[in-house]
C-alpha cells in the first residue's frame, strides 16, 4: 500500500493539492492543505488492503481528504483547533492565561482520549470485540448504518454495538480523569 501511495502522490501531487484546496474553499476551512494531505496519507498508509491498486489507493486518499476537511472530529480539524488558537500578548492581557489554559485543556482532553483508545485496544481479549473495535475506530464505521452494512446486521443491532463500545470507552476514560 505504501509504495503505491507514495508513487501516486509523487506523480500526482498537483491533483491531490487541487482536490484538497477545493474542499477547503468549499467548506470555508482554514486548515492548511499540507496538514490535510499529511494526515490523510498517514490514515491511508495504515489501511490493510490485501490487494491495493492505484484506483483503490486514489479512492482511499481522496475520501480521506474529504473526511479530514468536512468532519469536525477529524485529526486535521482537531489539530487545527488546538494549534490555531491565537495567543496575542498585550499589556492589558499579559496576566490573562485563559487562551493558554483553553489550549492546554483541549490538548489534555485529546491526549486522554487517544490514550484511552490505546489502553482499551490493549485490554481487548475477545476477537469479536477486537473486530468491532477495529471497524469502529480504525476503519471509521462509526454510524449504525455503516456498521450494519459492514457486518451485514440490522441497524438496531449495530446501534447497540456502538452504544456499548462508547459506554465502555467512556467508563475507561472516567476512571483515568483527574
């Protein structure tokens, strides 16, 4: 996958950049295009596809770019929220640390959530739970419809599976919060 993706991006970087800029402008996002492309690259490289083709890689990349721009929960948007908070030193507000505190709080929350996900991943013993977890977190099937389609089950069942997974993650997160 990595070799095909590297070759595709190297040969078609202008197209990838144009596609990214199109979505950034269309959705009025101020995220840096290179940040979106880099985060998309990292996501696509980690996809396990036994028979990757150039068309599949291109599809994965462009869908991930679109996801990175549109969804507020994407890695690019989270990094942008954390890193784009302006910090202007002014004589009157030199003592005011609310911006810095908000940035630190957002960073701590993000890091805690990432840590909880990895701790939960390490604790999974059951192969069915592991498959569900990977589908939800790694593959991005985080809606009842997408999960139902992926596992070929009813939407209601998928909803309860996601609900249980979120509940377990929340309990784990609450146990690690200050």
